[in-house]
């Protein structure tokens, strides 16, 4: 049942990523947290760290196919990716360190609040007005640091923050989504490495794990996510995406409230 649940999770996360352009981490982290509660080998005091670290590991591969697709269409603004990446690398390492020091229940609250904010953004269609240009190198580095830190702290690829920032800076939504996908790769890679390092000496972690990365869950999620993300992208052209966003916002709100109250 656990393997079946993880396979279904990969399908669901892949479809939503393709349909709505949202990262699978918003779905993967809470579902892993619920599944891990019943896992006898996963300690409660490291439950959220393992869910977040494993989520970031899955994004390493799932973001790659998205980047290649966007790059083939010439939509990725690589100079912006290069400007944001140094801050992202530092931020993800810092976020993983903070996650390692916090109790699992505190991480659950932080994730819940963030999910509720994203649900409100999707549900009410909140979008920043494009009225400024990109900041200088210091501003871009600080922005990357914030995006990387928050993304590593809650196990996502950062698209829910990167896309609004780029749109605010007068980048077209098409280029913003593609560039955000490219920025998600260093978040996932350095977040995964950081969660391996910070969890390496933690006692009581399950077998087949490297630090906070639980490989059996990773191997069950990734194949179905990779398989169904392109299908979700095709369906995005035939189904009413705005209606789907409303339902997804409601779904996220339920997840956020459920995690917040226990």
C-alpha cells in the first residue's frame, strides 16, 4: 500500500506540475509526511526533514525535463538564472541548516502557513503588477538567497516565488515560468546535497537513506512524475486551467489547515 501510494503521489504531482506549472513539492511534502507517520523506521523528530529532503531530491530529476522543454523553445533567460544562482546556492544551504536545527513540528507549521499563502494567491489570482526593472547584482543575489532559503526550508522548487518576482520585474509570464524552472534545478541539487550533509550524523534514520534523503520513496515517486508531467502539460491546452487553479487552491487550503491543526 505504501508503494502504491507513492506511485499515485508521483502521478498526481506530475499532472499538477504539467497542468498548472506548480512544483510537485507542494503535494509531495505533506503526503510524505502523512505516509511517514505510519512508517515504523522513520523517527517522529526527523519526519518533516526527511519529507522535505526527499521532495527536493525528486525535483532534481523532474525539473530537468521541464528545463529541456523550455530551453528548446528559447524561453529560458539564462543571464537571469546566472545572476540568481549564487544567492540560491547560499540560501539553500542556509535553509537546510535551519531545517536541521528546528523541531519537526515547527517545520510543519512553517510549511502549512506557506501553503495557505499559495492557496490564497492561486484562489484569488493575486499577481504583482510589472512596474520595475531587474535589480542590480546585489539585489539579485539577495533575492536568490531568500528564494533558496525558503525553498529548502519547505522542500519546493521555488517557482511560487521566482515567477511573481520576475513578472514584477517586467519579464513576460512565458519567460518567467521557463526561467523559474531553470532556477529550480540549483535549488533542488544544492538543497539535496545540504540535506544529505546536515542529516548524515543524525541517529535513528531509516535504512536506505542518505542523511535526510529516503531513497525508496524517491525511487517510487520519480518515474510516475516524469511520465505524467508531459501529459499534464498537454491537458493544460484542453481543460479550463483557471477552474483547476480554484480547485487546487481549495485543495492546498485543506492541506494547510489539516497540517496546521495536527
